[in-house]
């Protein structure tokens, strides 16, 4: 959607993080990305009283794109409650993060490959 590439105006800064995550997830999990944008829209509606006309153009455009997505994702939306969809995604993400952290290494020591090679990468040390 057109909104996917636009950044929100400064008055709508609180919704930016949700729109950023939505863009990251669009290809892999379009339904989760849609729900993130819906949440961002709710934030915009809460900020409505302090928005200028230019900000409202952005909000209106986001609403239009959400309506288009809604019809495109109707089958997925009907299959599960939004909370269930988000919960499953969060659990999957947590499980993948946990496996990437190699929790089976209870006491790291320098002789383990994980300690020397993988741990610094996970910690983004290099």
C-alpha cells in the first residue's frame, strides 16, 4: 500500500514504531502487519484532538489503505480472532529467539563453539 512507504508526521510519532514493525512483517506475515497498522490507527485516533489538517490527511490515507487490506485479508481475518493471531505470532517469535539463544548451554565455557563463535554474533558484538 502507498502508506507503507510514508512516515507519519511528527504529531503522530507515537504510532511510528508500530508502522515500522508492520513494514518489516508485511511480506512474511501480512495479517500481523495489518493488525499492527490497525493498532497504530487507534493511537492516531486517540491523538485526534491535537492533530493539524495535514496530519489528518495522513490518518485518512492510512484508513483507506486499512480498508483495502481488510478486504484482501478477509479470509485470514475470519479464520481467527485478532488476539489469537497476534498471540500465535508472539509465541512463534519467542520460540525462534529462544532457539537462537542456544539455551541448552547452561554454563558457557571457552571450549564450546557457541561461546566463542555464535554468542558474540547473537549479542551483535561484531
